[in-house]
């Protein structure tokens, strides 16, 4: 099993910034992709961004140019720097990791963008 713990959510005004972090522990051998998904009230969970262990990234169009994903393979962490936040970015953000044995999720962290 892989355990994922997120941190860094909160309340921010439109145009502001937040940084989310996630650390993986447990049976972390073979994790080849880590990333972030989000789920707004009444909506399905959706991709935000992922990054492979060779630094290939995949992005939701809605966050391109505003968010940055980074990964530290040695520390088993993945971070999401979110700039120019909009009210529509409000959601619970989930860390995700995948290896050959399964797909793993964190417990989620709330991000609220509101004035």
C-alpha cells in the first residue's frame, strides 16, 4: 500500500496563490506517476496535472500557465504551485500516485478561492 498525505490548502482571494504538497510513504517502490486531481461540489473528479518519474507532465487546459507541478523523486513528494487563482478553482484537491500494483489517493485538501 501507498499512503499519501496532502497539505497546503486554504482560503485565498481571487488572483492569489497557494502551494499544495503531498508526501508518499509505505510501499512506494515503482511509483511512476504522481499528480493532482480536484473535485468541486456537484461535479466529477477531474485531472489537474500529473508528472512522471522522468518529468513528463500532463495538464488540464483550465490551469495551463497558472499552475506548476514539481516532483522530488528522492523525497517521494509532489507539489502544485497555484497562481492567479480563480473562484472556479475552488475544490477539494487530491494527491494521486500510481504504480504497477494500483492507484492511490490522499484524503484531499480544500482550496477555496473567494473574496
